[in-house]
């Protein structure tokens, strides 16, 4: 990709369909949501105006859908359907940032639990193992005396 060309310029190098829209061949997991259900699908090609998707029991032509991948939800209409594949036309042209997010959604943040404090916030000395055992017994009274 040339500097300053942008992602849509790079897409044109992948080829165009018979409507002249530039498409990028991809294989991306997504979800297709209809008024009746949602289902996993694969995005097989993608442009700023639409996508070809593949999956089980594709909706019929004219159905309004939402294509979800990562944090992006795109409203679309099914413009053709042929068994396991269908073509989607997006309600609005994707902005370059949304297009890039569809290609590479951010990873869910991995939250690391804060370590359990070994000191009571109301006391200055460490909590003894006996105090921890008493607290466990108070929270979970069944099985007292059978700690491992």
C-alpha cells in the first residue's frame, strides 16, 4: 500500500465485481442478526458498500439484517441469496475507520483481578489464617470443619 493511499485504495488492487465496486477477499467470522434470530457467518468479501457472507440458512432477498463483528454493527439489506451465500448492501457506506475495525476488531481487554488484600482496611496487622477460615465459614457455613 502506498503512503497516503488509505485502505480503500488498497482494496481496489484486490479487484472489482460486476457492479464496479471494489472488493477485498477475506475470511472473517461475524454474526448475522435478523428479526427472527442470529447466526454465525463468514464474511467472504468486503467493501465499503457491502459484503458477501456465507453460512447456514441465509435470509432471502430483501431481508433487513445487521452484520456484527467486534464492536461494529452494520445495517444492511440482502440483495441476493443463493443457499449458503448471500450479498449484503450496507445502509450507509462504511467509514475507513469502521472498515478497518471490521477487518481487525480490538481484542477484548483482559482484566486482571486486583490481588486480594492480606490486610484488613480497618486493621494495621495482617489477617491471620484463622481469621480467613472464620470468614470462609461465615460466608459458607455448610461443611465446617472439612476444609482442605
